[in-house]
């Protein structure tokens, strides 16, 4: 995807507590693919950009196996919900809420994301 010139200098930021943390340039996020980001406290976040240019941030750790792999999962939609499927056991996580679509007792953390 080629971004318009006015969007090439935008930065992706995550909401952490009471401030915004700059992660990367927006053009680094390809629609439909995830990117892992390391936060200052050592946590990993999986960032996603969909084809409608919406941004999502969830915990990168798959709670079923403990591996930091969600950024490498496949994205899709189910009943209007955008999700990522873990590359290991294929559980699907709603990118807006972090809710596992295959086991409602499981959820991953989500983060506010913006481009500025």
C-alpha cells in the first residue's frame, strides 16, 4: 500500500498509563500483518493495521502457550469482529477487546493506538 505524502511522517503511538509512547512510523505497519514492539518495561505488544487503516494493539504473548507470537498470526473477521489467530494453536483474539473468540474465559491486554 502506498501512503499519501501527508501520511508518511505519521508515528504510531501506544497509550501507556497516562501518556503516549511512540513505537514506529506508520508506514512500517502493512495492512493485514502484525509487528511486535518492545515496551520500556519489557512487555511486548503486537501492533496491527487493517485495510481500513484502523490500528490495534494487543499483548503479544499467546496465553495458551506462553510464547510471544501473536504479532505473527493471521488476521481476519468473524461476525464483524476483527481478530488475529495465533500461529501456534489457532485461537482467535478480538483486536478491539482482546477477548478470545474460542474460549471466553481468556483475554489478552489491549492498548489504545493512534497515528500522529
